[in-house]
C-alpha cells in the first residue's frame, strides 16, 4: 500500500509540473524569454574554430623554433647547465 501511495504522489507532482510548463508556454511567461537562445548577440560570440587552430599551430611552430635555438646553444657550448647540491 505504501508503494502505491508513493507512486500516486509522484505522478501528481509530475502532472502539476507539466501543467505549469504548459501554462507558461501558452502565456509566454519566463520560458518564452529563454527559448530563443540563438539570437544575433549570442551567435556573434561563437569563436572561429579554424582561426583558433591556426593560432595554436603558429604558437607550436614558434615554440619549436625557440627549442631549436636553445638546443643549438647547448650544442655549441654557449649555454651550460649547472647543478648546485643542496
């Protein structure tokens, strides 16, 4: 009997929530203002994925060049690593 009472309570709550949702969509309440997310203001904020990827590739190339320059310094002996024991 307890399970049937719980089921009836849950179904009643769901029916009330669905009725509220239907009422707000018919009357144009708060749900109407958030329904149109794809407005020009939001659409202009979408980043250009291709430009982001190109920027990442350019940064990786620059880091690779810097690493090559550092490697040449170590190979030529102009740069050294000194370890101090503490």
